[in-house]
């Protein structure tokens, strides 16, 4: 079983739609959680950190459910420029500072 | 404020050869991590350097080695290249401060092994 699992998509949505991505992680020792965005043939860029209380940044909302080991990302009012691959990322403590990535969910926003 | 830089951007090598990739971290960062990203996959952790020492290592063979210099820049070396080593190699910089786990990536080096 992969440490971080995501639906690969692609998710094809019209502009203005709301889209939600889900991610599960297997290691209950995971302590820090992030969503990164990666455009085609570019490097991953930090979109937002995910906190237990949930957090919002403009049109983006991230949620964490530690009991279910589940992370989500909601994008409201999708823009064409949101088209990218969204990577769910966890950091497992206990001496490790490496990031563990999911395989990513591809989003295509259509006009 | 310069971000993370990597060189070269692209590289083509033959099986059995050796390659060295370079990375300069973001200003103010002291920790460099290296990742390998195969097509269609998320990045996979290779190793991390802090204070010129390898601090953690992922599931990569000894053919993959690295170094960190006093100015925090880093090199990734891969010996005896295999076709399967073809990938995007990403460098990420961060700080080793407690509770700071975000990492910031450079543009990557795309390695093709023929």
C-alpha cells in the first residue's frame, strides 16, 4: 500500500465549478501536511499547509481528519489557471524530515 | 530574493556513465533535499543534507551520493547510470528549524539516459 494515495484523475471541470480532491495517508505518525501544485514539466510549488483546524486561502480550503487519516482540498470558482496536478504531501516525524508525495491528481479546467 | 537554482536544466547521458547535478538553496535556508520524479509519479525522496552531512536517506542505492558545501549548496552524483535513472531530479531547500517542514523546489534537472 502506498504511504499517500490520491485519485489520479483527470478531473475535467468547467470554469466556475467547485472541485474537491481527497487524499489518504497510511502512517499515523504523520505530523505535517501540505498541498503542492505542479504545472506540466515544472517544479512542485507549495500551495498551502494543512492544519487540523482546517484552513482557507482565498478560493482554496484544506481540511485534515487525523482520525480517518484523510486530507482534502476544495477549490471554489475554478479558473483556467487552476489547471495543474495537485500533489498531496505528508511529513512523517520520528526523526524524518523527508516529504512523502502522492502521485498527484490532475485537474483540467475548461472554458 | 533568489529562489532555489539548479544546473544543468537538461542532460543526456549514456548507460554506465556518471552524472553530477548541482543545487543552490533559497537565501536563508540551510537544508537541501533531493528528489527523483519519474513521469506520471510524485517526487520520491533520495536524501537530505544539513550541516554538510547526509541526515536522512530514502530507498535509493549507493550509486546515488551527495555532498553539501559550507555555503549550503549541494551536489547529487549518480554513478553507473541505468535507463531507469531517467527522470526529473528536483532539489528542495528548507530550514532545519523545529516545526518548519515546508520545502521549496528548484526547477529541476531533466536527465535522460540512453
